[in-house]
């Protein structure tokens, strides 16, 4: 009998939806977790953002208009639901690493210790791991769920992903949006109503 060596995968299986939602709930409510870690976890688990992209966000990417909070991850900016909106705004008011003279004016949402630089990805990854949040597996689970709930091109545009990447993931996840036609569907709907 032949045996084949185990091959390590670079695309580990995502966590389950129930587990992901439990982690989002914990990040929203557990005051024992540092605020910075909670905000990063929710950006990853809710908006499927990779750590490198989270760390490139600036305070200018968070928009508040008429009491509504949104975050610029793609085009258009994504709405930020309550109670995450409150945590996000609180984090912006209490960002770390702003007390040194070289970093006091940093615009990064997650400023690093080095002047003009965001926090290092390994630092944020360690923070998440310490509270039991799996980076890649959590983000993959979020993205899979999003492409099951909305057309891949819509998810791609709003969250800053390529359409090819979200389409591939939607097909792998068994998404039913494969025949979604882009464009304005209001004219077709109006015509259908008149023809009836």
C-alpha cells in the first residue's frame, strides 16, 4: 500500500459561521480585551479585511455624516452598524502610540511605535492570537459568508477586493449569485410591471 506525504495547505479551512459570529459578539462586548484588538478583530471578522489592509487605514477612512458612521474600505464606503460604530469612534479617540513627539500627529488608525509608520502586522496578529481569534481563517470565513449573501462584484467593490478573487470564492462556497447581471435593473422591473 502506497502512502503519500501530507502536504501543508496555504489556504486553511475557514472557521464556521457560528464560531465567527461568537467571536464578533465577544469582540463587541468583552471589556477584558483591549479596545485596539477588539476593533481590529471586528474589521477582520465582519468586513473580511486582511491585517495588512487594516493597518493601512487612517482616521480619515472613518466617515461620520448625519450621525451615521461608515468606513472607506472600497467604493462606496461601508456602513458601520451599532454597536461597532461606538467602539470604532472610541478607538479613534484613544489610539495607542501617540504620546511620543515624533508620532503625536499620526493619522494611522493603528499607529506604530516608529514615527510615521502603522503598527506592524506581526504585532496585531499576536494580539488577536492571544485572545483566540484566528487571522486568516476568520477573514476567510467572513468573506465566504459575504459572497453568499451578496453578488461577488458588489462585495469586491465595497470591500476593496478584486472581482476575480470574490467570484472564485463565491464559486467555491456554492454561491447562487453566479448569474447576477451587473447594471441598472429598474428599467426591466418597470417594463415588467407595465406588461402585466
